[in-house]
C-alpha cells in the first residue's frame, strides 16, 4: 500500500522528500527499495567535474615540497600561496594530496639519534684497554661517604691506579687518570667507563683526546656495560673482612690498601 501511494505521488511530480513525509517513510528506505539489493562491492563514484587530474595533483605536491615550504604545515603553505595570488585547490584537497604522499605528519627536519651500540672491549695484551669507575664506601657516620676511584686493565686485571676522595670531582678524576698513565709508562689505546658525570666531563675528555686515547662509554640506562669495574667492586665489598664503615680518610686509605691486596 505504501509503495503504491509513493508511486502515485511521484507520478504526479511530487518531490520524493514530500512524498516520503506524507506516507511516513524515510528517503533512505525508499531509495533502497527502489534500487533493490546490491551484491558485491559498491561501485566507485566517478570524480566530479572540478576534481584535479594527475598532472594538477603532481603540481600541488611540487608546491608543497619546494625549498621555502618543506618545513611548513599544509595550512601555512595554502595561506601563503593564496597571499601570493596563486590558488591551486582547496585546503582540504591539499591536505588529501599530502596525506596520499605521507606528508601530513611533522614536516620539520628533526634531529636523528642512531641507536647506541653495545661496547665490545677486546685486548690481547696488557696496557691496551682500561676501564674505570667510582664507587662509594661508608664513612664514620650516617650520610658520610667516601669515593673510591679505581682503574683496571681488562687483560691482566692489574690496577694501574686507585685513590679515595671525599667527593666526586671531574678535575680530580682527570689528574687521577693522568698520574696512572704516567706511572704505567704506556698509554692505553682505549679507556672505557659508564656515563657518570665525571666520566663524561670535559676535563677527562680533553685529557684522553690529547693523549690520543679512544673513549668508550656504556649505553644510556644500561647497568652491565662496564662489567670489569663493577665485578671488581663487588669482589672487594663482599670480602669477609671488608669493613662495614671507615672512621676517617687516612684510616680508609690504610684499610682499603690491606683489602685491595686480595683483589689485585
């Protein structure tokens, strides 16, 4: 009955909108029943008469990628071209062309940081590769710590030098390494350390650069890239007669010297 009424209304030139309102049926239902059930994928709608062809789209993409616009957003490019009196397409069309080329994300040149490589320390003789680190040892009272600086030759496990100081200092670290190299009589070709403030400081870096020593560091936020020094510190601190605390710096030097004989 509804279909017959709609047919009669449309037959007398009644608009479809008005006819559907009169019979109480939505236009979507009417059009679906008129067209019948569709099988398979929908037919792709042909482009409109104002759609850009392939050459025009390529011209818009060349405008987007020219030297003055390579770091600007699509909206900025469209506005600047319009200010110069050049209208290529609508802003949404320019966005669609850029999206098809994968250029709608951050267009500014970004800094790139290559992945950090795990350091590989290899030595076939003594005085070739050294590692060093700083560890804390307990002082006479709570909150007081001494700092133990220690170098180790990864081939011979010999300690070219070690000192104890009241604080961690980059200048002291530089002098410590310089004295150890002078005492050893041979400059190693590689010195490895973690990324502590003293290890990456300018005084230490300048010293090793002037001596022609290759500097290597542990990867950021990786705790096991300096295993030689870390293992030696654990061996030292887990000895059965290692003191739980040290009363003063001179006593610390004497006590650690006695314990260090078992490590070296």
